[in-house]
């Protein structure tokens, strides 16, 4: 009966997304992407990585690339649940195929696993799709959870969570971010787990190593003080707009979470003296006096933080902040809104005074002006942030060694 109820809700979810697709762009991409026929079959064994969205992809990416380097003969398949991940990484060069994950039915699970023919599956952070994981377990295909994180409020740890607990037994091993997660799993009898930390630390350090200079950004900055605001939402932008109006001598780069034309136009309407990244490329001289650059491109935020003196990370006035490690790795202090408690790295950064949380415009103004005016404190906070990232690297190597030592793949 549990199976029937679960499948009913999966189809109901798909129906709701279909209805939303008539007026929501992301929902339309979700539906259209799954309508496209994904006809392929791999006769040889593959490496399959599944991610919910772009953030989880970046989390799993260093592990995938490390394993692929060690075992180059295996084709790679990457699947996404969300358009936010698929649309940005559909041409990811390491992958032989990038796909949308079909909805979680028994038929879809049987068919896709047959076609992918995985030797190993990397499941990043969360998204516990029952039929896929049960079928992988039935076929004795090892599934590794990468950078897993668990909280007491999740259904695995509730009196009614027996089916959810069975899902966790589908994993060969669970590599976890923190002690709380390990303790919770041990309480429900999951022993095949250990703390390795968050692979995002490895990823942001890799981004720094691979970074190339952006001469266009250097021309925009023109040796002025720069604040980079990344993954911003409307509530973030309202207070940033107030602050930028009060500080015309400062340069700002705004990288919104949504880069749709309508959202970019909205930002241009509220930020005075602003231009877009694409317009600046074509009209450098005309736009050289602008002090606000609104980025209408995808995939460059992590490298833009390198030019900032201070970073503001968006999302803290909504469901939760975005990636704080991307700016921290460049040795700059990080500022964000009040909803950060679910992100252990943000909690740690605040504790060591490398990051600062604000709840309103007045707090933003006080924090940013203090960091702007007190160079020694700003530098100290930035140095602490960078040291924090460096000290927490190593999860990728640990997981790759596990794959090698357990002979989950062969050379």
C-alpha cells in the first residue's frame, strides 16, 4: 500500500508541475525536458552521478572528476532533477550524456538503470527516490552518498519513517558532512557511514586553481572598491539598492539567482547607474562610468568573487543562503541574511568572525561600512575565511580512495 500511495503522489507532483508549466518558465523546462526521448543504451559499464540541481552538481563534481581520472575507461552519465542544473550543465564535457531524471516510478527506474548500466552510482547530498534506489539495491549496484547531511526533523528519524529508513539501506556507503548526521544514522542502525566533510571545500579550491583573469571585469572595477553580491533575490536586492545609492563611489557587481530577461530588466529599473555584463562587453567606453554591473550570464559567479573586497551572498531572506564557500576561498569577508542556520559552513564562518549575518538594511549598512572603513579587520576576516576553507579540504580524496580500495571499479 505504501508503494501505491508513493506512486500516486509522484504522479500528482508531475501533474502539478504540468499545470504550473503554463505560466512558469522553470516548470515548462521541467516538463519539456522529460518529454524529449532519451534513447540510449550503454553496453559497457558506466559511472552515473545524480544531482538535484546545480549546487549539488558542484558538490559532486570534484568526486566525479577524480574518479574519472583514476578510471578513464568508464563513460559518465549525469542526471538532474531540476532545470537549474540541467540547463547550465547540459554540455558538461566530462559527461558522455547529461539527462533529466525521469519521475520516480518502478517502470522508469527499471528502464533507466538498464540503459545507463552503471558500475557505480554517486548520489549527491539528498533526493531519496525510492524506486531508483530500491532497484539499484536489487541489482547489487553500489550507490555512494556524497556529502550527505541529515537532520532530526527528516522522515528517516520519525516513528512513521520505516519505508524511508529502508531507502538508506540501498546505499553501499554514506559519506557525511558532520557528526550530527553520523549520530542520527547510528541511532537507526545505519553503520556503513563516516564523516568526510563537504566536497564543496575541494570544489572551490579547484575553481581558484583553474581561474583565469577576466579583463572585462578589471576594466569595470578600475581600481575602485568592489562589493560582489551573488545569487541575490528580490529582498536582497532591495537593501543592496539602498546601499548602492548611498555609496556612489563604490563599485557593485550584482549576480541575480534568476537571469531571465524579465528579471534583468527589473534590476535595471531599480538600480540607477547600472549596466549589464553583456552591454558592458559591447560598449565599454559608454558604460565605463557606471558603478553597478548586473551579470546576465551564467556560470561565472564563483570567479567574480575573486575581484571583491567584500561578498554578499543572497537567499538569506528566503529559504536559505546560497554558497558561502565560493567567496570565502578568496579570502574576503562574507555577509548574508538571517536564514543561514541550516548551513553548517555559514554557522562556522560566523563563529570565527569570517562572516556576518544581517537582518535588515540598517544592519547591512553598519556591517558593510565597518568592513569598508576598517581595512585591518576586513583583511583579518578574509584571511580567517580562506584558512577555514583550506583546513576542511580532503573529502574528495577520501571517497576516491574508498572506490579504489573496495575495487568498485577496475582499471
